[in-house]
């Protein structure tokens, strides 16, 4: 029996392609509200739409890969490397939005001031998004006010990095799997309580639990990777389980484990290892698409059918994602290389594009 851990090649896998697909799915999901077509189509229950599925996919993949990264690096270098991966591009997209996108929008509608741009940048610079708006801008947009509705997940991604880093520092391997199982079950229970009993109204807690559950599922799969078989039958069963949770409105409660297996199986099975192997633009696509879509929505977007708005949004975001990779993310990764891990095996993990 071949295990998932044995089948997964850190140097040759399709996870970057999957993440690019997930980032594109987020663009599609945002196209309905941003172009004035109402809410995106959703299934029954809560958090059951294309955007939610894509974010869940990001977190299960991240859980597996980041646990692997921490497994081969001490806590300090691990946290610094994680920070250098997400924060430079994050702060740059805030600045570009505040001082490029927003002034451009003022030629079409509303007013812009440097003070409003500075306020937007400073309030959100800590990674937690305190405001999506810049005073006076996007006043008559189909989705008024909000400049980047995608960035909010990065705070919770960073929380997961910190949590797994500390857990793997202070909890022995003997107990870590059990702790992750308890975390996973508790997260599912709390999410179910919110969905069915409407008991949780603090967004920070709710999002931490929801997204942390997906991350925990990916991390758990990493620690069990040599015990879990790599089989297409398991992948098919996982896909069927995910579809069943979507149909029954229980995706956000029950999908974490089958989704984690399905994503990692696809990462091994799909012949897309060349996509993003040298130039990974998935993060740039994720962080730049929303403001690009807002500019399109207030200019040519209203005259475009939804399908053409989607394609235009993707095409317009690609150059910015490339620029983010070439000018910000890749240079930051070179800085990461100076933070040398104590074992050489971490380099093979980083070659997988761990986000």
C-alpha cells in the first residue's frame, strides 16, 4: 500500500495549480455582487458557496504544507519565513489600493483624499482588516464602499501559522495528533452550534473556529500521511462526501476532512506540476482581484454580461499578480532563504510552494 506521504513529492506536485484555481474561483464568486448581480449563488445552510469552498480549500492545503514547514524548522525561523511570505505583498496591495486604485476611481465617482488613503493603510497594516472603505470613494459602485473583500482571511491564516508553530513547540508528537483531532471535532461542533442554534455572533471567534477547523484538518492529514493510503477510491469517496455536504447544507460542518484528502490527492494525481513551479501568482491573484474588479465595475463592468466581466477581471488581475510575484513576493522569498532552517529537508518542502 502506498501512503499519501510516500506519494507526495514536495518538488513535483500540483498544489500551486490548485491554489491558482481556487484564487480564480474566488474571483468568479465575487463577480456577482461586485458587478451588481446580487449575492453569488449559494447552496442550503451557511457558508455554502463557491467563495467559501475556495477559501476552505486554501486552508486545508495550507494546514498540510505549513505543518510540514514547521516540522523541519525551528519556531523563530519558521515564523519569520511565514511573515515574509504573506506580509510584504499584503502591505504593498494596501498601498497600491490606497494610492493608485482609489485615486483612479475618483475620476469616475466620489472623492479621494490622501488622508483617507493613509487611514485605510494604517488601520489595516496590522493584517486584521479594520476597514474595507476609504471615505468618499466607491460611493455609487454596485458593491459600494469595500475595496478589498478578500484580505480578511489573511489574519486568520496568520493565526493558524502561529497556532501550529506553538503547538508543535510545546506539545509532544505523541499528543499532537490527539490535540488536532479534538480541535477538529470541537471546531465542527461550534460551527454546527452557530449554524443551527445561532449562538455565535462574534465574527473574530466564528472565523477563527471555521477556518481553523479546515487548517487543523490539513495539519492532521500531514501527521497521518504515512498511515493514510493514497488511493483513487478514497479520493472518489472524499469527493462524494464533499458534494453530499454541499447538497445537504453541512459543508462548513463536515467537509474539512474529506476536502483535505481530496485536495492533497489532487495535488499528487494531477499532471499540473509545472504550473506555478517557477512563478507562483496565486497569492497575487487572490489579493489584487477585488480592487481590480471594483475599478472594472465602475467603468466598463456595468455594460458587460457576467461571464465577460469574469473573464475581464481575471485577465486584468494577471499582470498585477505577476508584478506582485516578480517585484515583491520573489524578493521576499530570497530574504527567506537567508533564514536557514536547521535541516536541509525544509528546502524540498519550500519547493512545493507553501504559500
